[in-house]
């Protein structure tokens, strides 16, 4: 019987919800590329309930305990003597979320003598040292596509919020004010602007599709070009690199994975080549931008706004400079953890565990590391010696 250690974010400050704002969720059977949404044999949770926090337990307790496994759930993941470190020593399976990552460093993987499976309940396994996982024969899997559209929607929301100056205008209302000029002195229309994405994979392409009806000019850069019919349908301009693209753009959105090629891609030099007053949206990974360079670009006016919800480290300390820099629209890594996304990644996690315990293959699209090598989606999207986000 296995010990499953699950690291989730804390419950709401007022306690675990007993009621919800809505009664149901739309049923998503397939993603835009045809991949089916998770298909576990069973599910012991109500879609639309809070599953990603400690008391939500990803809806896994009844399933695991009825089969004799042990489930330990904690949010205490960092620092000496954390519950995660204590419980990891004899855990067979670790489940963690990118929003509240249990950083599986080489030291922790070496200390976890029984560890055989690390599941990311979400997308992005860069909190797991993949070299160490490979060396120790740990399988790594994530729930590919579960929250890609959730993130794309967040990018659209942030793009409009920054360009229209929504957040400060709403704050005026909350503060009891009515100075319209204060609100509109930084407010523009998105229509006619040039918007570019660094990477046009699942999220990047979904962003392009969602922004096309706003009558913007769309740009992208990626390691591979999209099919010609997609470029034509959306009127896309392809650029060989981010450096070639960003000088043309009023809004840039980052949708690439973190790896050595993208780490600190947006540094002083690249930011200086952007149009003065451009907006930058980063929902991918914090380390793709240089933290101080972004802060300085906002202070100097080189950037008119920065938004996204990925930070380093996570959780961000109370004095993280991004909390107080001007003209930002940061959130605490929520874009991929809507209640809608949670239902999908909880179901995907269950599907992975069902396959694992039944000794059946995990879907190729969920696999990152298997059999001592990158595998499935991991073989395409990840590189070894490249887990810098910890
Ligand atoms: P995909 O794998 O579908 O797409 C990533 C794209 O980036 C691929 O087309 C890839 O090309 C391309 N790419 C890789 N390196 C570069 C580069 N140096 N320059 C330009 N393009 C590059 O991933 P998703 O769209 O699903 O996700 C993107 C990232 O978003 C994830 O890696 C993850 O870190 C982050 N994410 C954030 C979430 C959140 O909650 N905020 C949730 C989900 C994901 P190729 O295929 O040729 O390698």
C-alpha cells in the first residue's frame, strides 16, 4: 500500500466554503487540439467545489483510503522541519501544484527513498528537478491541457485591464472617489494595437484566437511556425525571435516554458527595445523576466504595465518588490486554478493515480519522465539540466 503526500495551498481565510457562487460547471469533453479531458474511472468530488486547497484534497481521500493507501495533505512545504520534509522520507507518491509548488530538489529526491511518482496537479513540472527524478527512477506526470484555456482567459483579462486602466479605476470607486480624469489619464483602447506572444503553443495560440476579434494586429514567435492556414485565418505575423518581435508590439504576452533559453529573456536590454509604454503580461514563469529590470522599466515608464501571476519564489514574500511597483496587475498564481480548472486537474490526477496503481500506462500526453528518461510531453517540451525554478 502506498503513502501519497499531497501539497496544496491553504484553505480560504474564513474556512472551507460550504456554499458556492454557482451551481454547476460547463462540461468540457475535449480540448481544442482534440485531446480528451481527463477520464478517470471514478470521481469522489463535486465539480465546481474547491479542490485545490488542503480541505479539498483534490477529492482523493475516499478513493485512496478505500484501497488501503494513506493520504497526507499539507500546505507546509518550505523551511527546515516542514511537514513536507518530514512526511517525504517514506512517501511513495508526491502530488503538488505549480501554484503552491513543493520544490522537489535533488536533496529532497535523494532523501525520499520510497518516492516513485511525482504528479503535478496542473501544468509545468519545473518545480521538480528532472535530472534527479531521472537518476532516481521517479516517474513525473502532469495534467496536460487541464488549465491552458483558463490561463489564456487570464491573459486576455490582464491585457484589457492594463490597457483600459481598469484596476486603478475600480480602486477609485472602492475609495469612495469619482475623479474620472484620474481613471482615464492612462486608459486606451486595445483596438488597432499590435499584440505579440512569445510562444504559440496551447496557451499562446488560445490567446491569439481570443484576441483576434478585438481587431488587433497579431504577432508571434515560436520555435516552430504554426500551420499556414492558422497564420492566414488569424492574420499572424511570424518573427524569428522575441528580440525581432517585441519592438513592433504594444502588448507582449509570454507563454513559453522556463528553460535555459528563456530564463531572464526579458532583461534590461530586451525591455529597452520595446515601444515606450508597452504592456507585458507574463503568466508563464517569473524567471523568464528579470525581476529588477521589470520593476525599473515600470518606474521609468518604459513599460506602461506588467501583469501576470507567476512569481519567484512562491509564495512571494510580503516585501516582494512586485507587490508595490507601479502600474502592475499581479495576482498570486491563480490563472490556472479556477474552480473550472480544479475539476479538470483533480480528475486528471485521479486518472494518473488509477493508471499507476493498476500498473497500466499513464497517457503519453501526461508523461514528463518515465523509465529513467524524458518521455511523452516531457520529451517534447522539457530538457534535462534545466530545472532552474526553485
Ligand atoms: P506548450 O508546450 O503547449 O507550448 C509552449 C510553446 O513554447 C511551444 O510551442 C514551444 O515550442 C514554445 N517554445 C519553447 N521555447 C521557446 C522559445 N525559446 N521561444 C519561443 N517559443 C518557445 O505549453 P503551454 O502553452 O501549455 O504552456 C506554456 C507555459 O505556460 C508552460 O510551460 C508553463 O510554464 C506555463 N503555464 C502557466 C500556468 C499558470 O497557471 N500560470 C498554467 C499552465 C502553464 P516547441 O513545441 O517547439 O518546444
